[in-house]
C-alpha cells in the first residue's frame, strides 16, 4: 500500500527541476489531502556587501520573493490543493531548509528539484544532495 503524507514541503527557485518538483508535490498533496508548504530561500551570498548592509534592499528582495512564491501558492489552490502555505527564508538553501525550515514546519516529506537555478553549485546538485543526506525526513529529488 502506498504511503500517504500529512504535510509536504516543496522547495522552489524557478529552475526547470524545481518546477517539476512543485508539480509533483501539488499532485501528491492533492492525492493525499495533505497540507502543501512551499519554501523558497533568499540566498545572501548573491548580494554584495553594500546590498547586504542595506536593510531596504534586503526587505525589497524578501518582499519580491514572497510575492513570487504567492503565485505558486495560488497555482496549488487552483490545482485543487485545499491547504497551502508558504515560507520564505534567508541563507544557504540546503542548510536553511534542513536546519531551520524542516524543524519549524514539521513536514513528513521534502520534494526538491535535482538542480538549482543559480551558481556553480547548480551543476553538481549539491543543494539536493545536501538535503537528501541531512534531512531527518524522506526526501524526493525530482529531475
């Protein structure tokens, strides 16, 4: 018998694999009547020192990311998922999701794309590998 999940966490960053992960998570959440939690992480290492010290810049970036993630939330509602919420965090995506988001959200499944959108790390899938290795819950990596 297939396992059902109560709370599914999906990471999004607009990469093709993350979009596949979002679609899979939406389908799984609808099938299981699970809550879907959509997370995106504002990467601090993409900012130069002046941007990092400018609170208006950081708040603006954070607000833009929240608005963007809200479009994913609406897409999940439109797809028939009854319970959807979003989380926007800051830091290194893999580490932030494992150490901060998972303990706070308490999902029983994490779904992520195999490649991230930005940086050299995207070619090596290190974010997905990190989460698969260190997350205390089941992780499904989509490609």
